[in-house]
C-alpha cells in the first residue's frame, strides 16, 4: 500500500511541476501521458495502480480527460529505444520514466517533451549534470539506489560476520555500473571481504548465474542496484532459497517476495516534500531547474528481524 501511495505523491508532483498540466485546463482538453519502465507490467503493477489513483485524486480520469500510454521493457534494456520512439511519436504532454536506462533513452529521444524520472544516481548515470540546476526538459527524483550498495555490503557483513567470499550481482548494462563496482570494491577492502562480480544483463541470465553460484558456493550475495534486478526480485528470492545462499537486495520489496534481507529506498519518506514544492513550481513557465527530491531515506528489512527497524 505504501508503494501505491508513493506513486500518487509522484504523480501530484508531476502534474503541478509541468507547465502544460499546471495551466488552466481548456474545456474538453484530453492530456496524454507516456509511462515507460524497465520493469515488467506484472512486477510494476502496483506502481501503475497508484499512478492512476493519484490522477483520479487530482481530477484526472482516464478516458475522460487523460490518456496513459504504458510501455514496459520487461527487464531488457535493448527494447527501450524502440519503446521510447513509439511514445515520443505520440507527442505526449509528459513522459514519466523509472530507472537510469529508461531515463537516458527518453533524454536521447526528446528535448522538448517534459520528462519526470525516478532514478538512482541521476548525475553519475548522465541523466542530469547536477542536482541543483540541471536545466533542459528533465526533472525528477534521486532515490539513492546505487549509492547505497556499499552500505548493503556493510549490513551483510554485520548479519554474517564470517562471510568472506561475497558474490556481487551486477548488470553491466546499467549506466552507473562502473561506479557501483568502484564503490563496492572499496567497501569490500575495508571490511576484509573478497568480492566477485557476477554479471547478468537480462532476465534470462538469472538462472544461469545462480546455477554457477550453486557450484561455487559464495558465503553471501549482494544484489547491486538495478531496475532489472527489481523486476526479477521474486525469481532471485526463490533461487537463493533453493541453493541456500543468503542474499541482500536493493529494494525493500525483495523481502515481501520471500528474500532474506533488503536495504534500500523507502520512497514514502524520500518523496515527502513534493506537495509544497510542486505548488510553488506550478507557477513556472518552464520546467523546474532543481530536482523535486534528492534526500536519501532508506529502510532495512530482514525476515529474521522486525520489519520496522530503520537504519
């Protein structure tokens, strides 16, 4: 339920910070929004539902004064350019995108359509040049997904003090991948952990990766921040249980899917400021020049510890 409420808050910010929406609505005006995600429609269904509910609360009803065009990459980033081209060709009033791969694909395709992104490390990924004044047609939310990879390794070591060999599941197709490697290597050295990076570029690689880990038997696995790994959280949880290897994931939904541990963005707390921010921004005649939210706020979850414990 919290995730749905979060998306409603995002939508409120989207509407009020986009001049085309914040202006007075002409009678009979039908707005068109493009919604593109790297996830599958099934794993991101709660986001779409919350998105629609947030629209209704603001007076936008699909089929009456708004049309939503959904596109799902199904965890395959190679599909994004084609999907984005389809959306841009529809000339929507706004595009909402989730994750660095989707945001970069949209950025490359349009310089005029207002874009709101929800992504980790948008500066490091090349989505915007800076958090304070990024300019252009993009604005959005930094959820600090990738920046917390080193913290996850620290929590994993705290939970499993004897863990020495840790596999790090990495998607090299994710734009911040090289920065993730550098961060986690430095953290591993400080903790006395021997890291081994294992690559998975698309959902079909997950089974092969875990089959290899069943043979190599690492002491634990850290799933680095990546939208595709979020989409495959249920499969990762099931495979880790099958081969009996402890895993810490980057999204809190991982434990809901049966996974052992997670430490990651709690969007309900990250995006607590938009109502007041968006009201001020609604008077702007051009896209806002600062991110709506760039404050880290994360939660720790484990099946063996109280879910409400925060870090």
